[in-house]
C-alpha cells in the first residue's frame, strides 16, 4: 500500500489561497525593479510565517510552504512578475441600467491591473487550475438561457465593465487569470477585448454590450423575488445563496 500525504482540508486550502493573495498584493505594490527574486522569496517566507498558526497542523503549513515556494520560482519567470502594476488590490464599483430604467449596483475587487507591451490587463490570481482563453470565452454567457446551462464565467467580463466605468483609466486590452501553481506552470489565460490574436479568445464590443444587458436583467430578476432580503445584489445575494437561482452568478461575480 502507498501512504499519500497531501494537504486536503478545505480550510487549509482557503488559508493558502488568502496567504498567496496577500503575498502577491505586497509584491505588486513594489516597483518592478524592487521585485528581485531574493526580495520575493523573503516576502513570501514572511507572509507564510505569519499565516502558519492558521493552518490545521505544522505538517499542512510545511506542505503548503513547499507548494508556494515551487510556484514562486515559476512565477518569477513569467511576464507578470515584472510588469508595471497600475491598480493592485482595488475595489471597483459600477452601475447598470436595465430595460425598465432601474439601476443596479455591482462591486468587485481586482487583484491587480498590469501594463504589458501590448496594453493593460486586469489580472485575477488563482491557486488552482486555470482554463485556456478559449474555454474562458466559451463560458461567458451572452444569451438569457446561458446561465441555466451549467458553469458560467462572469468574473472577467464584469471586471471589463467595472474598469470601463472608472474615469481616467487607460483602455483595457484584456482580462486574465493567472494560476500561482507549479502544477499549472503559473499559466496565464486571457480573454481579449475588442480584437485579439484568436477570435475564440476575443470579446468584442457587441458581445460586451450583450453581457452588460444580460447582467442588468439578472439583477432585476433577483431583486424582484419576494423572498430576496436585500435591496441590491451586493446587499443580499450571498445570504440568499441556497435558494437563489443565480447562485453561480453571485459567487463568481464576488459581489460583497
């Protein structure tokens, strides 16, 4: 028989995810020239030391420490590690008007916005598997029937809408997921806005406007339910999750 020792507790995985996000936020607040490998390794060790009591056991803390160290070495080789950051850890809020003229408020926290050679990208970090750009694009709903057909990807297009609503920001070129995971090779997958290298990975203006209208109608439907406890999605959707037909939308949109 084989004894497999691996970090499996959900609480540990959530602790790890929060710890990685704290580390990356601290790293991204530094200028690119200050993000040397030595600095990044020291910063990661510091954050992991602070989080150590939050893990279920010393063994779990050590295992996740190894996972993070391995991921960091790969992350340091990616363009994201040296890109200029514009908005690290920033809440973006915006409003949408539905067909009846009613407004609905949304909010979400962007992990970081980065400036690459081909333009600005909003990046959301994950510690697990990240789909290809084509798969992400395929799961962005554009028709009313889409959210009832399984998984939906609303986080990235919502970030695009939120970014667009902020005054004074540069044009957004793409929205991306980055996996801070050695198993994933710190993969970055993106959906391009307007035009991109592949049509299957692109969300054009018409697509984004269709998603905008669909999101506003979802909010209207949620709020029209007689047993909905909040006056806006961000005020009541999470507490209503078990009975809400749009629970997947609420969770993926990270409405607070």
